[in-house]
C-alpha cells in the first residue's frame, strides 16, 4: 500500500525543513543527501520520490524560507527592526534567522530558480523596509535607496559578527552595537528619524 497524498506532502515538508536547518547552519554545498535524509528521518532512496535533484530541493527551500520571512510580522519601525536584527540572539540563531543574510554566501552558487526565489525575497523585504521608513515629503526613490543602504548595513554587520563570534565574541558584539548605533542613534539621524 502506498503513501497517502497527505503523508507524502508531510514527508516532503519534513525534508524541506531539515534541509533548511542544515543549509543555514553549514551551507548548501556542505550537506549531502545521506545526512539530509537522516536528519529528516528518511532513507536516502526516498529523496527522489519528492525531488528530481538536490538543486530542486534547494529551490524549494529558498521558496519556503522567503515566503516564511515575507509572512513574518513587521516590527513597525527602523529602530525596532534594527534592534531585533542586530541582536546577539539573531546572530546566534542561524538556523531560524533571516534567510537573506543566512543564504547570502550560498546564493551566487545556486541554480537560476533558487536565485530567483532569493531575489524575490530580497525585493519584498526591501519594499517592507522602505514602507517602514517612508515619511511625507521624502521622494520614494530616496526612501528606497535608504532602505537598501540600511539593509545592506544590517546584513553586513550580522554576517561579520557571525563570522567571528566564536573567535572574538567581544568584537562580534562590537560590530552589532556599531551597526545599531549607525542606523538608529546617529547624531544627524539620517534614517532613524524617518520611522
């Protein structure tokens, strides 16, 4: 007797969830199918019942990660968003943190389909951030540039902080703090004042 459609969908979702955790923690290229399927609770042979290739799985992971991030609640202001994003809790939670920073290093090596999912997710997040930063009288083009610059600073800070957190925790925290201060507490309030 075969597996029901509902069970097959649940199995596929379990594989995608396991892949997302492992890919975020170790990178796409570092995760083999045997390890992946063991993490998901299945045999390696079962993989091909759900995906044509690892590349197809990577695209499914990107689609899910970007959709989940798009569906996450909006924090309301640049100050709140920055504080959450540039926190040690977010830095240390690679498996469930922002997929845009988490997959930034892998994205250039992904298939066109996976990179397209990543690009759509990035564009959607930048739109949300620009909406958060918009004020009366500021041209939309300027608000968009400010959103791109702010998010670039946030991603850069979180990636650098993650890269050295184990080797130099004090510097890792200093990077996060500098990013928060630059984006939120700058003396001329370039972006924070436009919440």
